[in-house]
C-alpha cells in the first residue's frame, strides 16, 4: 500500500493506513527502540525529518512475525528513507551524506533488530 507524506509517496502495510492515530502511537515509537531514542538514534538525517519512515518500520515490526516479514520491513524502511531523501534533498553532497546514513540505519535494523522484531 502507499501513503502520501509531505508530498512523498511511501510504501506501508495496509494496516498502517487503517490504524487510528491512537493505535499508531501505541505501536510506533519512532526511530530507535524504547530507551534508545533521542541522541542515540536521531529522527533526522542532517536536518531532514525521517520519523514517518521509522513509524512505518515500527508498525511492520509489530505486524510481521517471520524472518521473511522482518526482511520486508527492513527493505521497506530503506526504500522509504531513500524516497524521502530523494524528494527533499537538493544538494548532491547532502544527498550522499543522508543516503549513507540511511544505509547505516538499514544495516543496524537488519543485523541488530532481531530482539526488537521478535519482542
């Protein structure tokens, strides 16, 4: 499914679209796991807000239960990060820096996200 955020078309699970703001708030905590928010895992990449990509990723981790589902969630996270970066970044060097950080976020959830996923 697709959701439009700030003029950008992002990919998401159909349940994310149907969830009320209250349900999303209960399921999604933004970038980082509980206790890892703020300075450790910023919700911006060089000034660009990426919180919605993190929210969708949180929802996916809540919804899916298999290794295949985790892969879908992690791949969707990187896809959405890159869509936000492509749409909202003018300068090549800043785009490169943001994409590099997005890939680091992706690698972090891919290789260290099992505990959060299976919780």
